[in-house]
């Protein structure tokens, strides 16, 4: 992951926001090293290196997961970040039991949480423009 992302981040410059799903959280160390804000969707909180990287982060991150996801640990997520969306009954794909419309509503909640997170951290920094 480092080999793929480092050249892209170097080319972008500035303070980009990283967004990763599941295995994408392997980039958490890169985010920590570069003090980049991030949104981690269904992070792999069972991988010690991901947890260690999230613990090293100095920039804010949003962690999103579901209680039916075996790779999610809500208590750990809340210790790692004040920005957490935990969806009761959602699995690793953020699907919930019941009608598909319930899972579609989860997507809406994730988008709102992301919007609120970006507003809370003032990203992008609108005062710089």
C-alpha cells in the first residue's frame, strides 16, 4: 500500500483526506506519519498494526463500523477516536438484517457522519482560501 500511495500523496501535496474501506486501513500508518485526516470505513481493528497506526495518528479520523462485523470493536474504536459511527446490527459490508431499504438508510447515516466529521475538522481548511 505504501508503494502505491506515497507517489500519489507526494504529487498531491497539501493536506489531502484519506478515505479507506477495510483493507484500505493498512494505509493508517501512512496517514499517521504524514498527519493526514482520514475516514476509515469498516477498519480492520483485529489487525494489531492497524490499531497501532490508528493509535499513533495525530490528525483526526472518523471510524465507521457495525456491531455485527467481526473485524470491528466499538469500544476500541471509541478509545482511538472521538469521531465514531457505530451501526447496530451492521456487518462488514454495512448491511443490516431486514429489508434492503434499512441498509440503504445506513449509507445515508454514513454520508451524514462523514459530512459532520469534515465540518468538525474544517476540511478542507476554508480559511486558507
